[in-house]
C-alpha cells in the first residue's frame, strides 16, 4: 500500500458527528481553532497551503480528525524510551484502520499487543465458523460493572452495549464462581513466572493455555477460564517482547 492508500483508510474512519452534542462539537471547534493558530503561525506549514483555500481545507481536515480520534484511536501501552520510569500506562495513541473494523464486546475474543508502532491481533477464545472477531474498547466485564461499562461506552462511542456480557450480566472476576467440572490451567508457579516476564516459561506454556481455553470454551465464563485468559495474555506480551523496559534490563 502507498502512503496515500493508507491515509485514505484513516480519513474514512467514522466521526459520529451526527450523534455528538452541540457542546461536544463546540469544544472540539475551540480546540481546532487553537491548534490551527499555532500550526499556521509557528510551523512552515503555511508556506505549503497556498492561501486561504488551503488553510480552510486544513481546518476542515483537522476538525474531522478531532472527531475520528476519540472513536477510533487505539491506546498504545508500554514505554520504549530509555530512562523512562513509568510502565503499563498508555503513552500514545495510534490509528489502525483494520482494528477499527472490529466491533466491541465487554467479553472480547481477541487481544491487541503492541510492539513499537506495530499492532498484533491474537485470538484467545475459540471462534466458530461464521463467528465475529470482537475487540474491547477499554472496558471488560471482569473488572467493570455493567452500569459503568454502558455509561462509558455511551459517552465516548455513542452506542448502548448489547454484548453477551451486558445482556447476560456476567459477574466481575471477584464475584465469579469456579465451575466444578473445569480444572485450573494455572497455579502459583505460572503466576510467579509470568510476573517475572520469564520468556522460556511463556514459550513452553502458552500452548497449554490455548488448548485449555479451546477444550473448555463452553464453560465460559468462569473463574478458571478468566485465569487462563490472563495467563495467555501475559505470555503473548512476553513472547512479542511487549514488556516494560525495566524487565529487559
């Protein structure tokens, strides 16, 4: 793909303008005006815009991306800079047109792992033929109540979530009961090794978690499956090398 083709996909991302309130659009208009002023006055861009028509085009483009960003940008986690002490926090955002094709579920079946500017998409729950890939837009039933999830998604993405977790009101992890018929795929050894970012352990055991999640897919959700999912997520981060900088020292 050429840079033009890549940008065309980003330019076409949804703005949700028709769903935004007057207050929301006004705030974004103010931000747009301020950004335009500083870019035009303090960067060489003005020389390339060719007058008022070019500046108006740039303003419209900037305003568009101020609307597409909150609905489509993906937060990129983990720091990569030397001497940076913070980790496991979102340090930037990126536009990934393919990932924006994925719908949200509070019980997602995919995982995004970032390495630099690249995004890797893994499937960690079995998906039947004709099934759908689901991402999470920042809220998960295991750690957030249904009311909190619905409020956040409605505010930022302008839809009322009707995923399986919301419709069936799945309990969060602290209230989730284990199922007698399902064993545990992990123990303290797994947890300790993964917390230490043990690459060899992750390589030797990630298949175990995959096989467990495949075998017991029909028991979802339960405490054992949630624990196995977290172990698999951690193992995949380790294998991709998407771990805090301090773990590489």
